[in-house]
C-alpha cells in the first residue's frame, strides 16, 4: 500500500512539474512572439497585434493597416521555434482616406502633447491608434490612469464616431 502511495505521489509531482515546464515554454514563446512583432520594421502605431500561446498553439489577433503586414507577421511568428500550430485572427483595416486622416490627427495630438513626449521618443511608442470606419480604439500601455484619461481626451474632437480606450496601465 505504501509503495502504491509513493508511486502515485511521484506521478503527481511529475505531472505538476511537466505542466510548469510547459507554462514556462509558452511564456518564453509568447515573449519571442512579442519581440518578433515589435521588431517587424513595418509595424507602426496604427497597427495592433496580440498573441496567445497554449501548449505551443499560437493564436494571433489584432488589426493591421495593410494586407502584406498581416502575412509578414504570420510568417515571422510561424518560423519561431516551439510553434506547433498557428491560427491567425488578424484583420486588415479597410482603406479609407477619412480613417487615414483621423489616424494622423489623433496620433499628432497625443504624441505632440508634452505629457507624452517621453513615449514619442521611444523606438516603439506604446500607444496605438486603431481607426476603423471612423471608430477609434486606443491600445497599448501607459504609466498611469491620468495618462490613460488624457490620451482618450486628446483623441476626441476630430470628427470620429466613437473613441474606445483600451489602454492599460503598467500597474
């Protein structure tokens, strides 16, 4: 009876340890995916791509401004070691002169504000301005809820239909 209990305990420890190792591998792969997207030369503040990893299965979501960006990002991620399977739910934003103008005006308002100059000076500015059919979504990370509210305030008044603030804080 004792031997059986010891064997069952050992199996439970191995199962828990293998689960922890798989989580570590998934986290490492998620970090590599994030770095791969961020370092893609055509990735701008007008694009937003996120990834989720579960057991080596990668699901990419988000929106990009051009079809070639979608395919390039998918290829970059698929080539990473550890990707067993990949599903892409990245959508391409519709072509619109109105949306392009909104993107430019809103990004200028946000990054032209002295409160956000430190972000504007970064190689990969953290606030992304996604515009789809006149609807604006702010994504990314800021340092505080005050900056989050200020970014939303700066993004209004340009003829947009709606502004959704999905900015997260570091905390």
